[in-house]
C-alpha cells in the first residue's frame, strides 16, 4: 500500500519598501509591489491550481485529497488584493477533502529565538484558519520545515497537534526511509511525517529541466515511482511550494497537465490512495522513534538553517529584531507589535543570503533587492525606526507616570497638611 500525501506551502511576505535612515514614516511596506506580486501569483498559480484541484476532487469522488499550509500574512494579502483566491480556498475547504495545517502566522523563525512568540504566533494562525476555513489545525508544519527534537517537544506541549512535518534529509535518516511514520524523541503522542524529498523535488525543481535524465516527466512514469514504494513504505509525502504550479514551473512546461493526469495514474494501482496528513497518521502505525538533535529544514542542498543564518548580516539582523521583543510588547501598541511581527517573516533574512552556488536561482526568486547587502541595510533602517517609535511611546508613558506620581504625592502632602491643621484647631 502507498498513500500519496500532498502538502502545499502557500506564502508571500509583506515586502518592505525602499526605506532610508532619514525617514520617519511608519509605513514600511511596498504596497504596489505586494499587490502586484500577489495578483501575478494568483493568476498564474493560485486560481488555476485551486480550480484544477477542485475539479480533480469532484472527478474522483473525494479520493483525491490534499493539504495546505497558508500563512497568516498571505491570508491578509488575499483579503486585500485577491479575494477571489480566498473564495476558491474556501470552496476547497467545503469539499471535506482538504486539510489546513498549522504554522506560525508570520512565517517566522521564532522557534529558534523566542518560544513565547512562537506559541503566540501559532495561536494567531489557528484563529485565522478557524475564521476562514472552519477547521482547527491538527497537524503542524514549522516555517520552512525547520525542525529538531526541542521544537517537537514544544509542539506536543501545546496539546493541539497530532503530528509535525519535517524534511526527510539523508543525513538524519541514514538507512531509514521517509515513507514510514516516526515518533519524535521524548514525545509520547506526537507523530512525525517526513518529506520524500527526491520525489517532491522531481516535481518542484526538476520538472522542466531538459538536462535531467528523466525529462520529460509524465504522470505514468511518476506513478510507477510511487508504485515502487508498495511493500517498503506506507506513505509518499510530497511536500512543496504551491507556486510550483504555474509560477516556478510555468504552464508551458506542462505542469498542470501533469497534475491533471496524476490522480488517475496513481489510483490505477489498487493499493494506492491519496490521504491528508491526519488520515495518514490515523491509518498507519509508528515505525520507530527518530532522534534529530540538531536543526534541519527543507532549504537548499544542506537541509539546514544556513539560508537564514549563514552570514554575519543575517545573524545580526535576527539578533537585533528579537532583542527588542519585550520593548515592543511593553508598548501595548497593536500597530507596533504587528509591524515588529511582520519584520520576523523569514523572507527578509532569506534575501540577505550570500549563498550563490547551486541554490542561487532559488534565492533570487521573488527577491526585490539587487544584493543581500541592500536587503540588510534596508531592513536595519526599518528596524531602527521601529525602535524609535517604541522608545517614544515608553518615554511618554514613563513621563506621564512620573507626573501622575508627583501629582499624587502633592495631593497626599496637601491632605496631610489639612488634616494636621484641623487637628491643631481642635
């Protein structure tokens, strides 16, 4: 038996506008670029892919099933710039064949820097998914599939999730297969689903590569690869960016035709099926415990966090933005807190990456900056202004509190003098 488990990451950040050190305007975002990119991706990917998946669910009477993880920051942009896309996602939710996963609302690296903020963002994201799709997420997918033992323990401690997703990296699996269900070390109930990165990347990255030995990739050939898992695994977890369909792989490559024919080819084998992550963990037993003490992700060939922490600029920017967490929250200003959280989105640090080797094209995609250094300078200019706004509020509040205390002291002194005067007269 082999269950194909499709999970699609759906995310776009709020990109920052060109912001100089001399500016004082608190509007940090490039609204034109954000609307332009959101609308472009909506027309090339989200709308045609959603309509095709809805068609496939109906054609195969619910046997075709998928899962999505949609970030809170994209949901905000869809509401603002592409409400027609949001409507089609709701149509998919109504089929009962689509599962929506939990993650950090702002697609942040908070799991590595602030556990409190990490848990707060998970709660915010859960509320957003319940609001839009009437589902409470039961499966967790951390930003960029960032994972280690500690993150798994933290997710289990919430009591909300039944499983967590991670990259099936060779250096953590060794001889083991990503096609089984595992349990994180020191977790009692939480289960672990691993991405089959080879088959996932065949679609996400190699599909249109004419230099690839397997090009052109057609649905019957891919179905044969899935069929080969029968007898040596339970599930083929195909995890990828949703922008694979129509954006990373253009329509002219045949990617939509591939997806259109894939369910039929998979289901031709009597032991095959499509399942959501929740259905996978309900259908199959845990194979064994998996120990992943160091942090992994699904990014780049290293499958680590060097895409966001690989150079001094990135590490400095991340240290500085998380260092002001308490100051930001002490302001109790919802606008400042939201601006700070939007600065936590992982894309800002991805743009600062200086790894221009085999993964160079991936890092350049959707990057609004000419260089990583421009990205770093712009980010730090915005962060400096945000710090100033925080200090202004806290300074004003402290001055008002001090004035109030002085006024209270004066009133108390005057009251004491009046009481003493009355006592003397009596």
